[in-house]
C-alpha cells in the first residue's frame, strides 16, 4: 500500500471554485466513508478547510485510487468532474508524505506560517480514527506530520511570525477605518461584529479583543454559543435573525458561519448604511467559504468588502514569516521525512530478516535432532550447552549482514541488498509474505487478509 493525496486548494483553484467544492458536516463524513469503501482504498482521511479540500488515502493501485477519489470529490461537491479535474493536484508515495508535512507545518497555507492548519489536520485524523477509516500507514504518516508541526512551533519563530487569515484581514481592514494609529492596538475604539461562533469566528473575536476593539458583538444562529463566545471576550450578543441593526452599529464585520448561502446580503448592507447616516466607513471581512457576504455590497458608498481572494493576494506580504524561520521549518520537514523514510525502508526488509533467522533456526534444530542419537552418552546439561553454542554461532554469523541490510535499505538501490539476501540464502517467498501479513495483522489488530496488491 502507498500514500496518495488528491485535492485542490488556493494554490490550484480560484475562490469561486473552492466554495463550490466545500464539503463539511455530514457530507464530509459521507465522503470519508465512500472513499474508504472504494475498491482500491484501504484507509483514508480528509482535510477540509476554508481554502483546501484534500483526500489522503492508502491505495493499492495508483490510477484506480486517483480515478475513484476524483469521482467522489465531484459527486460530493457541486462541480462536474470535467470542471473539477483541471484544479486537482495529485501526490503519490514520498511526495504525498512530504506534502502533508508541509501542510501541517503551515508552509502551504494561504498565509505562510499560520498554524491553525495543524489543528485542522489533527481534527481530520481524529474523525478518521473515530470512523475506523485510518489505516496503519496513514496513522503513522499523520502522527509524523503532527510531530513535525509541533517541532516547527516549538523550535522556530514561524508560529509567532506567521499571521493568521484573521490577522491579515484586520491589517487590510484597518487601512479603511479610522483608528488611533496604535500599531499594537489598531482596533482601539472601533466596534466589531463577529458573525458565527465556530473556531474561525472564535479566533476573530479573540483577535479583535487583543487588538483593542472598543466593543465586540457576536451573532450566531445558536444563541447559547454566541453567549459563550461573547462572555469570553467581554462582548455582547447581537440578533442573528435581524442583523441590520448590528451591521449599522459596526465599523468592522468579520463573518465565518459555514453557511451554504449568503448570510449578509447587499440589501441588508444597504439598509444598514441607510441607518448609519453620514459617511462613516464599514468594512466587511468575509472569512467564509462559501462566501457569507454578497460581493455586490462593495458597490455601496463607504463599504469595503474583503474576501479570501483579497487575503490570498496579500497573505505572503503580510505574513511576517521571516525567511530564516521558513527555512528552519523546511529543514525540520526534510529531517522528519528522511528519518521516516529510512525507518520505512528498514521495516520493508524486516520480513526478509525474520525469514532468514527462522530458516537458520530450522537448520540448527534439524542438526541437533540429527545428532541426538550420536550424542546419547551426554547428559541434559551437555546437550543444552551444545545447542546454545550452535545457536550462538549462527546468530553471530547472521548479525552483521542483517544489521547491514537494514542500514543499506534506505540508500540508493537499497532494494537490491534485500534481493541479494533472499537469493544468497534461497529464502522462500511465501515465508517472507507470511511474516509481512502477520506484522500487518498485529498492527491493525485484525487477522491478516491475504497478500496486498502491488502499486505501479
């Protein structure tokens, strides 16, 4: 089995395409189940965020896996396959693992260095474990990615230097709002409305509080969640069903609800502008995918609409991720991947080593049985000493080549050393395959199910 990723993100598709490809909630669970149930897939997890949708899978056949996953992505989104395919990217085996590490460490984010993504990857892995779709290989790779992300956060400054989408949005928003000029608290005295109470909205509210917002109001379909978030930032609750008054009071609106349709229409914004009077500016920061805010609102006087399109253009410049921090994270990714690849190569030759030692043990036992009659005059202690000596000789003879073949497994042409071991000692392929299946069964906690297919 090999790792395959098929997906699309802000790097491969415009926001208009990404918002049509959004899969969340029950639809995400169904996509995960359908992918895991595909003919060529042995395990899967799905990373779905506001600017990426990626399916990671353990596959036995490359082309079969790509075809099945692509069709399912189309079926579970609103994009016909012919329209979706040009925006899909595919990574396989080592490149798939390296891609996941880069994603988890924030190197592939719209704003380089933002570290919300590691939580989203962790959530995707947890859902797959809960649903029983996370195979052994993907579990190992997922843990590897989380470990690399933890190192990136703890050993470099990228978590502090990399700005979140919210921070980038606020940086752009303050350019169109009257402020006190305080770079530490650019929202000082301003009234902020946060629409939604999920993880992104929570980040928006806490960021607004940290940056000195004078008033913070929270509007959400579920009043209890709005109340909890409002209390955490010393804010108030606004009426979600009637947003116009709250819009009229706000200087900055940050919206991220996960709704499938518009939450803030141009008509609502027009009504709010009419209530405001004067020329006081209003900035609408739309962090949702699909969009929460009608882009047509930007045509109204004094209204600015910032969307993920805008943030994508400004993300790199405003991320603040120092070049040395990015380079340090890339080095961590390379180091973690190399260690994993070497361990994986060593694991691949382990069945051959086990089969070799088992054959040697059989030879020793056969010889001891043959000598039993000739050594009948010896007592039990002497028999045991002879047996121990013969086993020790065999172990010493096999120690160097078996250790060395594991070391060489990760080098260029490493497979040839394992092949040589099999040929030189005339090892039974069925015995090696039996060890491989037994190992897989022990790790998965299930009985071995026969030989796996070989990926092309």
